[in-house]
C-alpha cells in the first residue's frame, strides 16, 4: 500500500486491527490509527507537508514510531457521507 502521507508506493510494512505502519523514503517510519484511516476512506487526505514535518519533529524528539491519531491529524479534502 502507498504511504498515507505522501503516496510513495509500497511503504506499508504492517497492519494491525486498528493501525497501519509505514516506512516511507520521504516521510520515515510512522503509524496511522484506524480512526484516521477511516477518515481517509471517507474522502479526506492528510496534509503532506504538515504531517511530514510533524513526523520529523517526533523523530528528532526520539520517538521511534510516531503515531498519527485523530487529535493531531491534519486533513484536506471533503468528507464523504457517514457510513
């Protein structure tokens, strides 16, 4: 699967019940929660520059695998109908 931040191909490395992990050449290693993935399924997408910056900041702080969750995710796009 492609990176959910920058759409680099073949970046997903693991998927759990409520998260996916990515190791992207442009963004680095990070996880995305299931809640955020559901928002992306509804027609939104993550703001690439803002999320890449946040991931880099987390790595600089020593966080090995930052988690993009609903409280820090920055979206663009139009939300689709509730399912």
